[in-house]
C-alpha cells in the first residue's frame, strides 16, 4: 500500500495509526451537537485537537446520527466553508470535509480542505466520484444502507462481513472508473450505520478481512451507541474508555485511521497499541 502525502503530511500506513479529529459544526449531532457551531468555538476545538495530536480535522455540517433530517445545500455550505477558510489560514493540518454532496465537496476543497469523507460512499450524489476525480484529492468511501433517517431499518444481512466488503469493493471500482486514483481511496466499514449492536461487534471482530480491498481502513467507533449499550452508559461523552477499547481492537486488526472525538486520550491508546501490534 503506497504512502499518501496530504499537504505537508506523509501518511505512512505501515508506521503508525493516524487520528482524525471530529469537528461537527451542527446543532444536532448525537454527541456534541451545538457545541461548535460558531466559528470561534469550532476553531478553538480544532486547535485543541491539533495540540492533542490529531493528524486530520474532519469538518461536517450535516448530522449523520440515526434519524437525522437533511439540511439544505445553502445551510451546509454556510456552516462549513467559513470554518475551513479560517482553519486553513491558521494551519497546514490536513482538513477533511464530511459531506455527501458534490457541490459542498467542490467548494470545500477550493476553500482549503484536502479530503472528501462521504458517508454514502458516493451513492447519494451521482456526481460525487467525477467531482472528486476532477479535484484529484483523496476520498473516504463508507458503507451505508439507506440514509441516516432510514438506515436503522436496513439491517437485514445474510452475510454481514462479506456483503459490506463486496459493497465497498463495488464502490471503490466505480470510483477508480470515474478517475479517482486508487492510492487515494480510503475505506470505512461504517460502524453504526445500518448496523445493529451485534453487527457492529461482528464487524470489529472481522476488520482484518477488509485488508483484502488493499485500501487504508478508517474506523469510526467514537462514543457510539453500541459502546453505550455495553457500558449501560446513556451519555455519549462518558464513553471515552469504551471507545478506547474499541479503538484498541481496530489497531490490533491493523486499521490505519481512527475517527475520534477524544483526541488526547485516544492518542495515548494508539501510541501504546501501535507498539504492541504494529511494530
């Protein structure tokens, strides 16, 4: 698997686990909705995550929690673009735009973002792959069924792991056909998206199988409801050590990027886990 250079950062996939810090500039995200939806609070949180060791800042303006309603294109642009512009002025950190809309991806990259993180894996907007190809930037392709509003009614799999791998393989091939460089594609099995509690556990137990797609693997388990289920913890912010355990298992399976809220804590977890499982 080739290294990937994004802005001034070389991502050497064999060397260590990389951390993507989550910056939700939304009023309604499941864990931190409303906390960072002003430019000042968002930039403050981005700086804190960078100081704590984030390798990428992932900025999203549309909540993707189960049952989330879709916002307008204009509203999404108004939420994310000013923050991307300001953050880019102040830092060279790689910035990811978390969107399913090709128009948002286009404007965000022009504003200074570097990566397109599409939770629909290119299925919500037929122009997404061609747009990313023309922008010549890395893309994260995540597995989902349905939309955030309907996904939890779409959990009937015959063979979960193989179905998710086959779906991702199909989307990766479509992306390559559209002109996206294969070495710039990152896959995400979509923990918590159209998956039951038990299915999330099964995916984590079988992450190593995803290496057959020969793409870097991003895993997003941070504060998710399956962790709350295990811990009987309703408050997402109190799931940090449960998140740490799930992240540890992802590192043991040689995943490459962890998408997290609690950067400082998971940075420590990753440093120790990398010594045990990666080196």
